[in-house]
């Protein structure tokens, strides 16, 4: 609210000085416009379209040109197939309103706009209501392979198609229901398990390491390094719940499930058995990080 913007307009969005769009008044004006869409949106109402520029559509297309082959090589096949079922076009950024009917028909989820990162509890509780809070803005066109914050490329390339999978939808719903009655420490455990599975989970498929998490699917850099970058740990929700995460850098360790179904069933069971509860899990000293 205290950043300079076009005359007469209040800045809704704060960009750090090292953000690629910090010195671009056109970009900042559009970020404000897109943030206003989210702030003025009422849940359950149709989601207004975001006004993407040709430069932003070009970012989407450029990223897909690199991610497409990476997905075919490194992402679990069920999730790649769902991208086609959702109709995720590669040349234009889809609007949330265009994807929601197919998403809702498949799993009961819909995507609603949010201005930026939100508290873990807010994000998770909305999942329990069948709502996935999604940013609509696009990273700055000068750096198509870099974003300091989750943007619509992360939401749509990473999450949208996966949410059509019944097992992924079940994990999201279970997490959301739990967050609605959780203490702060319990939300921290839930958000960590969410992070290491829905956001950055890995699974074996026919003996090969494959990406599941949205943070991997939407990042050329993270996806290209899964085999030789992070320390690979065995799938263990109790251990994940006790392990903080850093959303600002490449992930130093990731957890590998024996299969996609083993991951999804394992997380849902972990939630439903209440192993995130205070008194059941080890004490947590750090709060939950943001989720998006
Ligand atoms: Fe995400």
C-alpha cells in the first residue's frame, strides 16, 4: 500500500526492489488490476477474466515449450494425461473460468482468485470447502523461467490438472477438513506434509523417479534437477510433518513414495488417523509457512 504507482492509483501489490517487474509501471498497474479482481471476488460467483497481454501469453507459451518435454520425461503419466483431459492449452493462458466447469465435474473442486500468498490455514481450510485459491497474475515477461512468488503458471501447470485426480482431490479435501479444527502447531504439520507431497512430492513409476508435486511440474529448474539435485528421502509423512520447508530456494531434500497411489493413500490415511495431532506427533516450534 505504500509503493509508488501511477498517479491517483493505490498500489495493492508490493513488489520487492529485486522483483523483475519492479521498474515496469505497466506490469505493476496490471498486477494491481489483477489483485483487485481477487479482492473484489465473492466466493461462488463467476471468476472475472484476467487481462493478459500478448507478452504474458508468450511467457506461458515459452515455458510450455521447455516444460512439455520435461513433463513427458519426468512427470507421472497419470498427471500428464490429465492435462489433456482438462484441455490445458499451450499457446494462451487459460482463464480460471474456462477451466472450472471441467475441474468441478471431475472432482468437485473449483479455482477462485487470490491476490498472492496466503496463510497456510486459510489456504487449507478453503480446500476443505472444494475451493483451490489460485493467483491469476503472470511472472514478468523479462524472466520467463523465474518467479519469486507462485503465479498463474504454477497454479495451472502445477495444480489444475492434478486436482482432477480423485486421489489428489481426496488429499486436498482431507487436509482442508483437518485444518479447520487444527491448532497452530497442527497446521504447521499439515502444511509441511502438503508441501512435501502435493507441492514437491516424488513417486516411483515402473521403477523410475517421477515428479508429482506442483512446484516441480511448474518449474523447469526444479524438474530438471530431481535426479541429481535434492537429497532423496523415503516417503514418511511423520518425518515430513517434523521438517520445515523453505519456499524461496531450490529444495534441498525431497521425499519419494513407492507409487503415486501409495503417496496419495498414505497422506490421506495419515490425515484421517490424526497423526498430525498435538500429543501424537512431536512438538513443533516453528509456525507454518505460506502456501499457494
Ligand atoms: Fe502450489
